[in-house]
C-alpha cells in the first residue's frame, strides 16, 4: 500500500510542500510532542517536553520596529517559568527562497530579550544553493542563531527517540520513500532500536540478498530456501533506496567540496562468470535449455557500481567550466574534445561472491560486501585512487547516516590528495582537503 502522506502530497503545488510538512508535524506533535526535541537540539535551546506548542504558517514581523510580516512554515514554542522559547522553521523541498527571506529571519531572531530565546532553522531535503549557503553562514558568523539542517538528520533523530507509533513510522517512511531523507532500514544500528525496526531490517536484507543472488549467483533462491514472491518483488525496491541514498549523499558531497553543478550519477552491474562467449546472439535452437542452464551454472558472483563525478578543472579550449557537461549532453562537444579535463569520481561497490558465506539461522548465507572508492582522472587516465572497505558490508552504519557517509568520502579525498600526482595535477583540491 502506498504511503498516505505521499498520496496527499500529490494534491499540493510543489512550492507548498514546506507548509504541508509543517502541518503534518503539527498534527503528530499533538500526540507525540517529543518530535519537537531535535529542533531544540539543533537550535541549541532548552527543551521541555510538557510545555511545547507547534503551529503552522506563523506570521512574524521582519525585525524590531518593522510593520511588515512574513510567514514561517512552522513555529515551535515553549513556555516555562515566565521564559519563552520560540523557534521558526522554514522547510524547503523543491522551491527556493524569496528575496530577502533569510535576512528577514535573521532580523527576527536578533530581537530577543531576557524573557525570550529565539532560533531559526532552515530545513531542506537537498543542498542549499551556493548563495543561500553563504548567506546562512554569514549570519551564523555574526552570532545569529540560524542553522541549516537536512531532513535526513531530523528523520534519523526521530527514529532514535524510539517512539512506538504507527503515525511516526508512517511519517519517517514517507520522508525516505520520497527521497527527502536517507533510507536506513538495512543499518545494524537502526535494527537495534526496537523489535519493529529489527523486523524491517531482516525483511529488507533478505529481499536485497535474494535480489543479488538471483542476479549474480548460480542457485535460484537465497539462503537455501525458496524465495517468496514478495521478497523477490521487494528486492529491487530496496536496491532503489540504496541508489537513492547514493544520490542524496553525492549531491551533498559535491556541494560541500564547492562543485558548481550537481554530480552525474550512474549505476550498472558487473557479472563474473566462469566462461563467456563474446559475440552476437547466435546458437543452435535445439540447445537453448543447455545454454540457459549453463548461464546460471557459470555465474560466480557480481557487483553493482554506483558512481558520481564532477568536473574539477576544465582544460578544454572549447567550453567554460559550468557549461561543459551541458555541451556534452547537447552534442556541442564530443568526448574527444574534453578528454583533457580533470574530474573527481567517487563510487560505491556492492558485491556478492559464490563461496563467500557466513553460517547463521541454521544455514549458509552469502555476504553482501561493500566498499567506497575515489579517483582523480585526466580524461580517460586515472591519476590517483583510494579505497575504503566497509567492515560491516552492506549493513555498515556509515552507509545510512549522511554525516558519516560524507565523512567517509572526505576521508577518501584526503587519502587521494596525499598522492604526489594528484597534488600536482589538481592543486584546487588543497583548499577542500584543508577545509
């Protein structure tokens, strides 16, 4: 069954999705005021569970002495011992900021006194634009209590509260299903939170295992038992959520390292076989069954490559840095004309191998391995590379927490930059590594 929140969202214009999310949070908080706690933590303000109010489309004056008002998607308010705490939340999904909107929030947050504490949170699904990010950072450096957070952070922190609520679960699933927040069900840490999470973890891992086995290994079912139709159907969905995580993290990483364009995301399979006859489809029609059986029998493993890359330095004389990808797509430039460009590529490998097994649940189970890599390349030549293997395989906690994931990519970047050829080829990476 599709998620109720996703179905209702379709009735709203994209520019109102922030207001829509605010209304959902307001209603959930009526039953579970604890969901406001992460917002207080992000704003660095004191949280009091029994004195919390959430309201939507809150009208506020831009600053002291101003008679002009704006509306915030969400107001979070707490009163205790004649002390009031107010947090304004602006939620951005696919729309941008209005002219002067961030500045007006900062004017509002500056008007505080001994009886009131104020904070502003910018909550987004995707990275802020370069101008918006610089504006928020400028105000933070000038002691304004404003912070940008991602829905992935909030989604993670709600789950850590351990609320036993179908309503909260439906909301967190909605954020993941829509690609607004990181999918986490395969994480071992997530599965340890409560029995419901553990059950979801086992179901999704079994589904992904069946998906990998059916694609890359010789036997027809995972873990030595018949795969149910639901498990087979759910496998590609779990894999698509892993790809979705890769998109979320890669977008954020590219923004964090100062790339001006979103990275190019690709994924493709690699099958390992004992023997393979290269050439066109041509064989004896009386031997189809033998060939089909042999195709499965000869499979020894395989992996999926999830990749992302961005232009670091444009050495082509035919295009400027910002338009090079666009010109390639539109055919203005041929690949041969830009082979001398320096690109940063990072990727995730998901692999299963025949014979790489552990014993559990009374049988042998294949292990789904995972690793991250990063390379710098000049055209078609690799200049340098670094690899980080996940000790927990596909269940490793790093893969389901955006901050840890990006931290892993930065670790690879630092290892990459230590290599002499990389340093000489792309000094532009120096400021990124130091930052």
